């Protein structure tokens, strides 16, 4: 866990979000959603600040963050890669595609490359089953992907 | 009160509407086993996550078994608590819990007192049919508490106690599924969390996932060392609970037996923390009167109310949570630390030995005392005033190791001079006791008159927050009392906002005060045990020939020979302390 120092701007932004939800302990999940949307991830320092503002313990916030798979404590890469593991994509070889991404980027699921360029995640069905297997890089959709094609796609962003 | 008619195990029962099956069954003497359920009815604390499923019962007309702890009884219910189906299901549930539970019962600190172990025995489990993955969490060692989370069964009692009763917020359930455990924020060590070491999580834990740091080996080593003079002191609450470890009725007073076993174990001097409690009253009572007198003379810099500072869990709590109010609590050290300071200065000098050659051991109902005695400000050249703080349970362990027949041993007295105490010091062990003891002395010093009646019953009781006004011969003194840190927080928030008119507030972290301390024999949620200890404390007080701290002849002699006057220069140096802002010390690891 790298130690980060929050800038005044970030602190104010988070305080603003907390107060928009009335600083109510019952609204912690909503605040976490919003803050992750804003900052991309939820490092310990952010959770501490949220705990303080929402008048709950840091342990409680951490409990929520670790319970829901949506929340992440590692920063996403500049180009977040999401491999669809929905039923259609899965049966058409999504796992092999995912393995190729892991090998090519040398990271696991939920991790980010050391240069901060790529992060790798799985998701369930983007509603483009006709294109299975599907991979999202940022907002862009790649369909009918094979393991062979992975390297070329990554190179587009390198 | 609306009543309903139900049938439990073929017995017709009239019960209060709205009660759970578990509670009704317990009231009529039917013991439905539980693991996660935990209740301290005397202080309205309940942990009821309905998670362990051990308490399932069969209800006629329902397809599934129902958890008794979380199911309200309704009119006409026909309940079977130990039918064949229930017994089979219950055994399977426990077998599954055991499938990933470390089987190191032989060396587990909780062995013999473990609720899971005794349940497995009760259900006749002789093998564990399910082989599952085992969790491999690191052991977290703090100065007072050990977390061995591989043994956690996710009952979440510790989480409830830490968050609801104490509002400390050190623990929370984290992760999900098999990975789920109770942990600190960011899974850091307890020392980096806001933990106060009150240890109520240990008192609540049904298994060995949470335990105190065992220091019995170090104490035996010290006793074995012929160059060391080993002195022991015993806290007030220990004498009304220790007997439980040897099958005695809760509330049995075993002061004389305790002194006898300590001498048999080999301590060179058997002294009493109660002596230092009397000393605390002299110092804290004088401080209170000084603040009140200045306040009445119009000095606006004086901080009122004064807060008691005997309870180390409470001290940790306000250092973390009220750093802006560090000048409000009394500066008096706790009785244990006052004793240590007197022993390693006054008594070492009397004996003509160096402080390094003296080892002071305390027997405490408390887990936080293990942390307190390691505080840097209570050391001189890294030699602590109190070397080891053992819990009541650890003393019982020593008694067993030395094969002493506790029930048969003849009573003995404490050694003098640091073993003499008054009734006022004994009641330190119960919520309201410190402030009652202080009132007995402060009244007489303030008014110059003799008290007709030393019992201030208005300060006694077990409600979480209490208040009373004591008439100091025309001057009303307002007193507040809280036990449990959630209750203390309520009072402290009011003080911070300037909304109270209290002159003094007493706080203890544990339910009932030290009698319900985390180092005491396990009560497994039976609050009647705490009630009986409570009653015993006041019985011990009533039986003492002297019941006011300032009348303790050895205390008077100590001031005459050595200390000078209460809150004087030497007192200030040895018997008072200061507090630190720890709010920033909740670190995030780099």
C-alpha cells in the first residue's frame, strides 16, 4: 500500500461529496460510489477521510470496501481493460483471451501495470453477446477476439 | 403486557409477545445452544447476527428450521428444540464450523473455556467429516491482546462489543465468503488502530481467536531469580471473582485465600492495590477540591468536571477521541501505577535495594493494564514501575500450576504497610465506586465535618449512565457516572458542548466496572455473575473497620514520613501523570 498525500483540492472534493449525502453514516456506500467514480479507486487515505467525515470508524468503511467487489483499493490504469466473462463470452474462449492479457501485461486480475498504463478486470456481460468474446478497453469495445489478437490491441495503446 | 400461548418441547408455555424463542426457552430452563448470540442483559447489549445457525429449532408447519435467537414466538407455535431433525442439523452445522477450525486445542489459551469445544463435546462429535481449506491469517500481537484470526468463527461478538458498547471502532467484519474475518481497518496491527485494549472482545469471544498476552512465565522466572525481590499487588475486583475459577459461587469473597496463594507461589511481599486506591483518593480528591474551590472563587481557567483516570481503557479512549480535552481528566495515576511508584521508590529505599532488583507484579481484572504498565511515562531509565500485569485468569492458572488447593487453603492477611486498606478502596472495583470513595473523603475535607453515613447509595447501581447531587453541607456537588465507553462518549460530548453542570464524572470502560473486566473469569454473557460480584464488592466494603481513605493509618503515615501533603511536590512527581494526543497516531502503513 503506497502512502499517498491528499491535496487540498481532493480533500475538499471528498468533503463536498460527504456533505452532499448529509454526512449520514447510512450513506457511506453512496459516498464510496461517488468518490470512486471521481478518483478511480479508494486508497486507505481516502477511506480514512470518508470515515472521519461520515462519523463512522475506518474499520467500518474498510469492511464495506472489501465486501463489495465493485470497490477497489488499487488505482486503475490509464487504459482499464475489462474482459467479459459472461456465459456467451466464456463459452467462446474468454478465459484464454484473459490468460493472454495476463501473460502479455504480466499482471493478474484486479492489478495494474507498474507504469500505470493498463489495469485488468473481469466483468459479466456488456450486452454484446453477438460479438463474443468481448473486451473493453476504456470505453472502446473489441469483439470476436482471439488470443492471437491480444498483443496487437495492447500495442495500439503502448 | 400481551401474552401468547406456545408449546416448547411438549410443554405449554405462556410468554410475553415479541420475545424470541431463545429467550423464552432460556427463561423456562431449556438450554438451546448458541455460538454467535451474546447478551449482557444488565447493560442492554445484544449481539444477534443469526449467523452461526447452531440455535436452529423445528417449528410445526414450517418447512425450514428456524434460528431461535432471531425468531419471535407467535401465538400457537409448537416448537421442538431438540428433535431428531434439529439435533442432526445442529451437529452438521458444528461439524462444518469445525472443518476449517484449527485443531490445536491442546495448547489453545481458551481450552476448557471454549464454547465451540464444549459444544462439540455436548453434541458428541468425535470426528470432523468435512475437510476444507484452512485460513492462514497472521497472528497479531499487541502489548495486551493477541488476535489469532484463524480461530475466528465469525460470530461477530467482538465487533458488536467494540462498536456498540465501546464505540471504539477498532474492529469490523471485512471481506466476504470464506475470506471473511473480523479485522482492523486495512488489516493493520491492533497497535495502529484506535483499540483501547479494554479487552471486552476477549471476554465476548467464544473461541480462542482473541486472548490476552500471557505473562505467567515471566513472573515465574522473576520469582525463581534469587537476586530479585518480587512484590505483588491485587486489584479490588479480583477478590470477588477469583473463586469462580475454582468452582465457588459468583460473589464469594476470597481476599484471604488470595493472599495465601500468592505467598505460597513465592512472592516476597503480598501487598494490595487497595492501599494505592486509598492513596488515589487522597490525590484525586484533593485535586477535585482544589478545582472546585478555585472555580467557586471565580477562576475561569479551571476545568470542571474533573474526570476520573483510574481506568486504562478509558484513558486510551480519551487520548484517541478527545485530544482537545486532555486537561479535563484528573492527573492522578491509576492505583496500580501509584502502587508501582511507591513500591519502586519508597519501599525499595526502605528495603535498601535498587529498583532494578525489585519486580512489581499486579493481579488485575483488566487486560488494558498490560498496556498501561508498558507506557514510557511510567518507566525510569526503561525500568517500569509495574513490571507485569496478570489477569485474574492468569493468577488462577498459576494457582493450578503450583497445585494449590484453593478451596482448602487457610486465609492469610496482606503484608504491611502497603497491604492495609479501607472500604473506600474496595469499591473501586464497581461502577460508581471510585466517585463514592472520593465523595466520602472530599465531603469531610471540604466541610470539616464528620459524615454520619458513608454509604452514598445514590451513586450505586448498574445503569449505564447515572447522575446524582450530593449535598456538601449546603453546597450541591453534581456527579456523573458512566460505564462502557459508548456511555462515556455521550457524557463527554455533552461536556465538550458545555451542556453539563457536573463537578466530577467517573468513567469505567467495562460493564459493571472492573468487576466485569476483561481479565476476570469468563461469564459467557451471564450478567447475573456480574451482579453477584457487584453485591460482593459492597459487602466487602461494609465489613471493613475503616471505610474512608483518609483514615487509613498507613496512608497517613506515608504522607507524614515521605510524601508530605496530597498534591504536593513529591506527589506531583511520582503520583501524577499527563496525557497525550493519540488521534494522529492511527497510522496508515507505507
